[in-house]
C-alpha cells in the first residue's frame, strides 16, 4: 500500500480527529454536561481511531484497510450522535465525521 495514494484519507482522519477533540472540549463547556456524555464519549473514541487509522495508512501497514473499515463505523456512530444536538460544534463534528467515513470507505474499497 502506497501511503501517498491514501493521503486524502489520512488528511480526513486527521481533520476528523481535530473536530472530535474540539467537540468533546466544547461539550464539556455546555450548561448540561450530563446530556452530552454520549457525545463526548463518541468524540473521544472517534478521535482515537482516526489518529490510529491515519498512522497505519501513513506507514503503509497491511492492516490499514481493516482499521479504516472500523474507523468508518465509529465515525458514523459519532456523526449520528452529534447530529442529535443543535450546537455548532456538534454539527461541524458530524460533518467532519461523515466526510472521514466516506474517505475511509473509499480507502477500504480500493484495498479490496
């Protein structure tokens, strides 16, 4: 696997991780943090898997496609949760997650 071939996916994973970390931090500043608990948890899960996927792709790991397939599942779950909330940071995070999931899907499909 040529890591340059997957640079778009690496970039999307890194952007998604940043959006998720920002969303989690912003959720902690919301008035009713308890209502944001699931969003924060999924933000952190998503940021973690996105960074892992980006690192696997960057080094051309044979397992990158498998990690990306899982990453897209986590991104979709995070997007679904963020879309339940009206805050701008959640909406922006959901969009980043959807975009990342699309790139991970393409990357996984290309590897097959």
